[in-house]
């Protein structure tokens, strides 16, 4: 795949390479994605996003790849980022956007200050008080799918958590089957505000932010402590995301800032 133009974008700390692929260029190979997403020798990013044409009454299609080269069903911060990209590139000329992903249709709104509010698919497959044994001990948490699978663990001391090693052990646990799960460690700062750290499947490391993980954590904490919408989520990057939901936690929205970092040409 030869890319003539790309933009690097940060969605509250999650960074992405976004490419306009409406011309239908050949999809990139996993090795190519790994190469360009690698830090120091490549551009460096948590994932690659392609914007493509959509025939289903949407403004465009989002195709998302983690930086391990594998296609994923959805990425919350990636979804917010591609919406702003489409607007800045004049692919859409409106601030209310509909796009599709492998998880279906999503609506999004571009607000003042490059803040984007995105509706995600309804959370499902909730399993509470789930125990997972690892070489670091047994961890109890809740599993939920917010577009991709997440395991949420509430902790007292967030800073002391060995996110990379403990997260990797849980991510590959047989409890979550062949595909595994993303892992979120959560601390409630005060009612309505939580801090999270996330080990992301596909990136295979801690990331500075995770949109679907923020939604998963907010929904779990809201249900546990009966906290109404919205919840503020402080990401590892220090940026704040807001998660909105209805009383049944079936309609969920993720809101936060999107920052264009730079654009470039002739991505080899």
C-alpha cells in the first residue's frame, strides 16, 4: 500500500495514523502496519485507521488496525479521531456525522474546541465478580463488551499497579478464550470521577488512553455504586473523557478532545 497523504491524530492520548482510502487502494499488510506504527523506526502509533466509502447510508466507513497489524472491530478514541479527520479534510461538511465500522453504525457530533462525542454500540456480555488467576495472584473484576472485550478491576493504589505484566497475564487468561481481553485498572477519585490505566490487546502494552476501556470502566463503576451519567474518566495521559449513558446503560456515548498532531506525504 502506497500512501500519498496521512495525518497523525491523538484522541485523548491514543495516537493514530489516519489515511483517506476512498480510492480503494489495496489494504495494508500486517507487516506494513507494524512497520509504520513502530516507534523510532516508524511514525509510531497505537493503530492505523483507513477512511473508506460506505454504501449503507453512512458518511464513510472506518477500518481499524491495532499496531500488531490485526484488524479490530472498533476503537472508541479512533472513532472520535476519524470523525474530526473527515471534517478537517472536508470529506464531510457537517458536524453531525454517521459512519460505520465492523460493529455497525455510529453517530458522532463535533463540538467546540475539537471535542467529539461518539455513540458506541450497546454494552453487552456483562459478567460480574469474575475471578482470574495469574502468576501475580487472583484478581476479581467485571467483564463487559463495549465494542471490544474489557475486564475491569477496581484497585486502591492505581500508581503501584504493574499494568504491563499483570495486564498481559489477564489478557491471555483462558477465562477469556482465544481472543483474550483488554484489561482496565480503575480507582474512583470521588463520586462521578474515576482514573484508569489500560492494557490494550493488540498494542500489547499500556496505552495513554482507551476509549472503549473508559466506557467499560464507567459503566461498571456506575452500576456498582449507582452513579448517574455522566462519569468523568481521567486517562493515563491526564486528559479527561466523559462517558454518558441512559439508566439501563444500553445507550453510551464517549466524549473528549481530539488533537491533530501533524500530516505528511509519501508514506512508504
